[in-house]
């Protein structure tokens, strides 16, 4: 495989925050050797109601054998995250700056909101929450589409010290019920309905089912606040003061929303009756800011808990450096706010930097496959952050939809969520970045709170498919099976033995599980669950989940590695590889391959792919099966559900729960497509 190195955009821009690898190394060294000093200089840019103590800046224990695992930053200091994101910026003269442009599902629907207006709306909604009895420490569940109100709800929680628990609005009612019952939320904030493409989703009906089901888990949700989203005609609401319209602009086209009096309240009714100011609650730096569920290998979701001070520092700092943010930029992250990427890089990071961002409600394919590119052109987006799965999906349509748009404003492109295969990386670099933008392949997790391994635009020479080097304060370590640290070139478990400010602190209500999932395999280390390789230049290559590792005839390899070779073939759009038990080799490779739009899957293509893998990785990696997959079983967030593929590979129809799949029918298709003799 070719491992070309691409220069960052500093070649053409002198303005980058970090201009050279030398500067990066110096700062990285300082962040590890003088950790308190490094982060306290950053902390000094924020407001602290009670100051932090630089001599007692952080403490931690990662070693379960020496006592409970604990991570603390700036304990004793007090602040308010919402205050730092909104009041501080407004006080600094940025009140009239646009905080968010909103682009609706329908290209005719768009709007914007300024920092000043956002602060006012947040104060109002903080007062609404207070009127419903929400106090510091209470949990507020949020299940909403990508509209301004989701940001307002989040920041209102932060303002009054409530802990938000967002559930991505693509989750089923069962998942929502389970999560609401686990966090015992006092309020659920939602919307009536939303369009995704041309599909109407009745969110409130789903919430009603979930609230009923939550009772079976022993929790009754006392209050549900509902945004009346569907009937709003945003077109007529683009008022000059940067709001998304007043309540009088709301036209009732949707009167049949299921309703329970005494529990359900319309957002706009509640907002009418409250004051537009609300004093923030000063929070201890280690008070919870939010929780966010992430899937656990044992089935029950894990409520990852992030706290106030450290998360603020880390979201702000990673945003500034990883996207090389400068005032005047227009930043767009396509992630849904319901995922950690949306928390850190749609809401907290950008607002902490006083940035202007785009929020997009729709999908990349509606009304046509050029929607992303048209939005970049429309708002003159400078930083664009998306997922490899989206890039690969869009690659299928070739360059025509891209060429119709002017993408000259772009400076930095980001990638997140999974290893990006070099083919997709190159397509992104050449066609979207026009060979002049940096690509930040950001490796991180819900648990890490922010980027931990990533190139920095303007300084890191890029290798397609490598997340490259650690961010400030982060020191990645590779361990072998016996827990021994691997020096230099090698591949192993990716772990950390020291925290950074934005790292999770616990799993909500279950510190035991927190310790056993992340800290018990190798005492003294936080275990990411991912494998990684360090090459001869010190670059890190995340090879995928350790549970997706394969051992074929004693050779350890990652599914991602094989997938990347398969997708390098010009006729292949996507590929997923799983292991299948093999009587001689132990395990063998079973590959699912989706050809490009208009390409027919033939035995010739199949044998070309076998040959390609054999040639690229080695004879031991030769796939046993290449199966045609008209599509891959993906969750609504775009993650491939590999356990389903493993079942198809062994022809076992006991696939388990597939309700979180975007398209359940694909599973049957895959069983039908199994090559007969395998
Ligand atoms: O396996 C890694 C993969 O996504 C996992 C984290 O998933 P989640 O908590 O849902 O957060 C996703 C958004 C940060 C990781 O353990 N992953 C994420 N980014 C990358 C990645 N794998 C390789 N390269 C990446 N850039």
C-alpha cells in the first residue's frame, strides 16, 4: 500500500496557530512535563468565580490495585460553562455575531441566531426548567432534531447545573425508555416531528411510547416539553435581528400531536411567560456537566459522565487547534448533536471560541447528492468536519455533484468516527479539499471527551489513514497481550496512563463498571478498546476495535486494514470484513463488498479482490470469501453492526436485536446473497 505523505496547508497559509512540527513538539512536551502550567494558562482565558489553584491543579489514580480510579482537575474552583460560552462572548462585544446558521432539511428553510439572542433564549429556557422544579444535579433528557432549541436546551441545563442526557433522535423508543429510566430524568425535552429527506418522523409519538415503557423500568417522567417544529415556516422568519422568528410566526399545521395534560407542555407557551435573564449557578469544576450513553459490549448502555472545568478546557482547546480556528471562519460539523462529536464540536468547542457554525437538519442526499457541497458554498464554510462513512457514500456518485459547487472557502477538512481508508482520504483531499486543505483525521471516543490523536493543520505532514500524533496533554501507549509497553515500531492495545482534562470521570451511577470496563484489563492504564500501530516515523495508525482484530494463522491483523485494501479497488464503494472460524487457520477472512453505483458484482471482481488483498498485505491475509453486499447493516449513526455480519458469515439466523439498524431488510438480503459453497 502506498503511504504517501501530504504537506499541510501551512504551505499556503502563514496564519496557522501551530506552524511547525518543532512548535508542536515543544508544546506537547510542555503539556506532559508541566501539565498544570500548560492547562492553567489556557484556563486563565475563562471566567472562574472561585479561582483554581495552580499548585493543586489535577490529581488522578488509574491503578485499580491501589484504590478507586479517580480523575480530578481544578477541584475547588467554580465556574459556569454556559457563562463562558455566551455571557463572556457577549460582554466581549460579540453579541451581534452569528453563533449558528441553521440550514433546514428543505433548502428553502434557513435561519440564524446571534450570541446575544442565544443567551436570551437560554436564560428564558433556564427559567422554564426551574419552573418545572429542575435544580442543580437533576438530569434532563433531550431527544430532538437538529434545531436551535436543542442547543438552547443544552446550554440552559449547563446554566442551572442540570445534567443533560441527550439521546440521539434516531434511537428507538425502547432505547430512549431505557436511558431515561437509567438516568431518572426529571424532564424530557423533545419536538413534535421532523422531516429527514422526504420521510416524516413523529418524534413526540415515539417519546410517548418511551415514557410509557420507562414506567416498566420504574421511572415516570414528570414533565415533557415539546418544540413545535414542523409547522414553522422558516422562510418567513429570517428576521433582521438574527432570530428564528417569534411565536406569532408559528402556524399550526399539526394539531394532532399526542398529548398528556399535566405532563406535556409546548416550548413556545412556556417561553412566553418567563424572564429573559437568569443568573448562572456556579458549579464546582468537578460537578457533572453532562452524561451521554454509549454502547457497551455487554449490551447495557454506559452513561459516560463528563464534568465542568476540564471538559470546557479540552473542548475549547482541541477545537481551536485541530480545526485551526480563527475569527471570521465559518465552521461546519455534520454530526448530530446527539453524539459526542455534536456535543464537543457543534456546541461546546465552537461556542467556547466564539465561533460561527452551521447546524444542518437534513441528510447529504436530499434533495440531491450535492447537498453538502451546496451548503459549503452557501455559507462559505472554512472548516468541514464529517465521517468517513459519509465520504464513502458520496464518493459513489463521482465528482459531478462536487464540481457544480465552489468550495474555495475550505481550509481544513475533518474526519471522525472510524479509521478513514486511504482511498476515501484521497478522494476527500483531492475532490473536496482541492489538494490545498489539511485533513484532520481525529481519533477519539465518547469517553475521551475530545480529540486525543490527530494531525494539526498547518504543521503535521499527513499520511492518508493515520490519525498521526497525540494532542496536547495526551501520551498514547501501546501494550502487548501481556501488558508490556511496546517501544518504537509495533502494534498493540492503545492505552493511556495519565488523564487529560476532558476525559470522562465515571459511568453514571456505576463506578464499579467504569473501573472494570476501562481500567481492569491492564491496571494503571485506561484501555480504549482499540488497537493501534506506531510506524517508523512515530505516526499512530488506529487499526480498529480490538474486538475486530483477527488472528489468521497466528498473524494479527485488523479488519480495517483489509477493508482499506478492498475499497482501494476502483469498483468498490464499501467493504466490511469479519472473521469466521476456520479449521486450519483458526480464523479466516469473510469480506462483504458493496460495488460502486452501476457496477455489477462478478466472479472476476471477486477474484481481483482476493488477489489485491493477497498482494497488499500478504498470502496469510487472503480472504476465503468475498460476498456481494448490496448494502451493509448500519446503525442510524452509520456504524456497521459487525455482529450481524459475523452471523451471516456462519449462516446463523439468530442475529439478535437489530432494531437500531437504519435498514433491517438488508440482513435478509445478505443471507440470500451468501455464496452457496461457503
Ligand atoms: O474505534 C474507535 C472509533 O470510534 C470509537 C469511538 O466511538 P464513539 O465513542 O462512538 O465516538 C465516535 C466519535 C469520536 C473509537 O474507539 N474511531 C473514532 N474516530 C476514529 C476511530 N477509529 C479510527 N480513526 C478515527 N479517527
